[in-house]
């Protein structure tokens, strides 16, 4: 039993300074890319009241063109929602880095494994807590 406790204690190590710097730099690059992607799809259109700034495409008046407009608009809105969520996750991770709370599970307050943080830099929960949350959904 003691061996098992030592195994888990080693597994839950605090992230190294080098790994944290790499993650921070990767997050900043990712943030910049997401903002760029959002700007490409979220052009302001004075004709539209959509607060997100997504322009409704105008392909013509034929039924198939109207269907394509609706399809493209819906796809753009869905893409924008995913990008906004990703941006929020990245900004949250960067804020945790600044607050020196990065790498600490927001549920159990234990360290998140370095391998998990490298694989998923925006993670705010350890694997055990995330697994439990997903099982309860």
C-alpha cells in the first residue's frame, strides 16, 4: 500500500518552470491565432443587428442560394461559438498562470499532473475530478 501511495505522490508533481514557460508561450500564440480566426469570420456588417458582428451572406435570391446562405451563416455562428469558448479557456489559463494558481485543480485543490497540462494546457481540473464530472453528466 505504501508503494502505491508513493507512486501517486510522484505522479502528481508540480509543473517545472521550463514547462510552465513553454505552456505560457504556447497559450499566447494560440490566443493570437484564435483572435485572428475570430476577426476573419466576425466582420462587422452595418445591415445586421447581430451583436457578434457575424454578417449574413448574400448569394442571391434563388431557393438553393438562400439555403446555402442559411447553412453558411449557421456554420459561421457555430465556429464562432467554438472559437470564443477556446479563447475564454486560453485567457482563463493565462490568468491562472499570472495568479500563480495554474496547475492546481479547481475542485480538489491538488496539483494537476505536468503531462496533463502539457497535453491540455487549458485544463483546470485533474484527471480524477474531470473523470468524476463526466461520469455524473
